[in-house]
């Protein structure tokens, strides 16, 4: 069985996450701890390597007070 590569993100969501994280004055490590992930994953989201799962996207929206329309 061949593993399928994970789809790459376009980076738009990552830019929104980074912008809102910085506005809140949080480091990647601090935000990662608040939402229950690690800094490495958060870095990949912000860099546009991958998009967060729906579960983490909801946590990010709540934690960073992101208007969902900013992500659409």
C-alpha cells in the first residue's frame, strides 16, 4: 500500500494565524500550549506547509479571536 502525500496548503490561513498571534503578543510556543499542540506544528501552519485540522482551526479561532470570514 502506497502512502499518499498530505496536501500542501496555500499559505493564506497561515498568514492569518501569524498576524493574529503577533497581535496577541504570543510566541508560537505559547500559542501551541494554549491550543494543545507543539510549536513545530504551529510553525508548519504559519509557514503554509500544512493547514491545521478543523479541530485546531476552531481552537485557533477561539483563542486568537479570529473572524471566520478572514479564513474563507
